C-alpha cells in the first residue's frame, strides 16, 4: 500500500488512481474527454476528478448529498 493509500499511475493518454485501505480498494481510470482538453496531461486526473466532484455536488439531489455525508465528503471550491 502506498503512502496515504493513494497512488497515481500514468500511461500514455490516461491515468489510474488507486485508492486503498485495509477495508476497501478501488481503481479509478481517467482518460481524456471533452472537458479535460484544457489541462496538461500531467494534471489530467486532478482536473477530471475536481470537475466531476464539483458538478456532482451541484446536483439538487438529496441522494447525492446524503451519500456524500454518509462517507464524510464535503466540497468547497477554492
């Protein structure tokens, strides 16, 4: 397991973000898309994940808000 349970792996044109603790383990795949063209390849994963979370948090859906609260996730734009 990597430091802080977070590991970013880079392949040409894509990124993989591995999130792992002793209870859960997932791999998030990030590839170029229509919204990520403005960002450098080095920060593609950051741009995509930040934009996704920002848009998800803006939904007027109580299920999304409850799910985020269940997992202790809160978002603030800076």
